[in-house]
C-alpha cells in the first residue's frame, strides 16, 4: 500500500498557505512596565469633559434585527471615582434625545421623545427590546471610557504574549504580536477574571479592553483608536475613537471625540438629573418581569 499510494497522484495534494504577518516595528516592555503605564495614565486623568459624535447600533440575533442611529451629537462629563453624565442630541434639529447620569451605584435616564424617566441601580438587568436605551447603563460607559488602574490590593495582573488581527493601509487583515494584561480580581465568592487589557506592540497603548462579570461572562468589549497626545495635559495620550460593545444587551456605541478637556473642576450638581414634571416614571428596582411605569405630576414618587 505504501508503495502504491504515491503513484496514484490524486490522493494527496499540497497547498501553499499564505500567512500575512505585520512588518510594523514593535516595541517591548516588561509586565511591571505595562502595569505601571496603565496605572500612571489612570492616575493622571481625574475628570474629563468631551464633545462627541455618537453612532449607536441596537439589536442582534436576540432581537432579530439591528437598528442604527447615526450622527447624534453628545456631551460627556466624567469624574472619578464613578460619576458620569451623558447627553445626546437628535440629528439636525439638535433637540435632546436622551440624558443619563450615574454616581457609580444608581442611575437616572431621561428619554424626552418617549416622555420616560427611568431610575434604578446600575446592577439591575432590564432587557427591554421596545426601549433599547433603557438597557444602557452609564456605569458601563464610564468603565470603558476610563481604563481603571490595576489595584494591587484587590487585583493581580499576569502578562500574556499574544497576537491580534490588524489591517494594513490597503485594508488587508494580518497578524500582529501584542501584549495582554489579564487582570484577576478578588471577589466575595473567590477570585475571578475581571478584564483583559490588550496593548499594541507598535506604541504600547491600550487598543482594547474586555470586561467580564463575576460569572466569567463577557460584559463589555471596548476598542480604542486614533490616539491624540495632549501636551497641555502633561502629555496624556487619549483615544479619540472609542467603541463600546455590550453583547448581552445587544448594543454598540461608538464615541468620536471632537473636543476634550481634562482635569477641570466638575461640581456635584453637574451630575444631577431632576425628574421632569408629568413624565412616565419607571423604577427598575421595583419592576418584576416587565418594567413598571406610572405617570406623576411634577413630584417624585
């Protein structure tokens, strides 16, 4: 049999496999140097104000369709440790499409076109297909917008030499080495995978952060691009394009930063959102199954 097989000429064929490898110059760093760089960047930024253009996609296999919302002008305020205020304006007419605030534990969301005011804790899950904005939590946006420091008292980071797929100037996909900081966090039920910070070897900047919940489920996939260095802010480099994907809630938000100010004073009253008179109020903490709504006349329930 061994003698006969090669003579057939049709049982075996060889093919050339083309593997595209990036030829971009790569930089090197140690595990501790990467951890220090992440922490130094996190410590330098205490607050930010940004004017942004927002592109949003809502839906997927669970909903059965995808709806895109383009060219929403927005304004973002963020202040550590966990404060966020986001305003979105309708295209062209620039009336308010939504407004949301969070203090790190609770959030409020105002949707003027629906005359709807939503209140709840950040950890309350509410997969509302008819009102997809109600699935968005300001805290999730905050965690993706500002990469948090690696806390040595609560977290352990280990280094993996890995690769990522990138595109060249002609749009062709190719493989490129990267660094991955795998962050393990100590929780009440034991240690768990908290996040992966993927760092480009071309400039040693984070280009992706994957955040997990305590059950190990992928919660947020954030990608960072088009970094700009700000000399007036001690040379801080910050991405001007941030894409935030939440696969469980099936939404994708991309922030294109048009104007950015960092470390300016932000007061507590800039992170408040008053309940509008006559709004339909939804208390997610009190809802069982479907959201529970009721109208009020200018006062908190």
